[in-house]
């Protein structure tokens, strides 16, 4: 493990490695209650990652009601560099915190339909969850990370179709 990953910043329970990875993060792999890690769009803000989920946004089952999660972030070359436990807190609509944070997150939302104020109003009206993922423990980095790929088999889906033989217009001659 790198030496700087062990030094803890007392202001928000983070490390320099986690702080740097969060600053560059656009996607985080988040696991709730030991479930599979889901790739979620996120926005870094004030030493935490903010994740929006709900109707019309990304699906993050269990995150809105959870208080803890595991977050994995990648480095500049695409590989995982750190995994850390996160304290999950929900930003509630109608609060001063919502009025400050939601517009900042909405401004970073790619492909949003309409202006930022309309997006924030939709999030509040439709019950979307804006969750703050703050570092809350000792991160795993370097040699402490698992050496295997941790790939999982594909999940069952109704979109699977039976594979059919290719259609041929003519007869193939065999010699």
C-alpha cells in the first residue's frame, strides 16, 4: 500500500489517495449491503461523491435507504486503485442543503433535458434521491486490493433471445 494512503485527514475521514480519486471520478462502482457493485454516475463535491437515483435517473437499488456502502474508484489508466467504505446520507428536498447542493449536481448532469432549475424541481417532485457518499473508514489500495478480476456472471434478464441458425439462400456443396 502506498504510504500516503494510510495518512488520514481528520476533517472528513479521508486519505489523500481517496481525495484525489474522488476529484477525478465521473463513475463510481457502489455496492450496498454486500450486493453487486453498480457503475453509477457521480459528482465530487466537498470531500464526498454525490449520486442521484430514482425515476428518470439511474437505478441504484437500496442506496437511498442505506447508511453504508462500499465505493471503488479507478485510476487514470482504467484499473481500480482504491476501495473505501462510505457513509451514505440523503439530501432532503426543501432543506438549505438541498438548495445548495442539488443545483450544483444538476449542472454536472450530462444530457439533462431542460434547464438546471427544472431538473432540480423534477428530482424533488418525483422523489429522486440525492445521496452523499462520504469516506468513513480505512481504504484498501495497492497490494491490499484483490488480485483477481472479481468478474461476475451476467445477471438474468428477459432480454435474452434464443440463438437461431443463420439463414441461407442457397445450398452449400461439400466436396
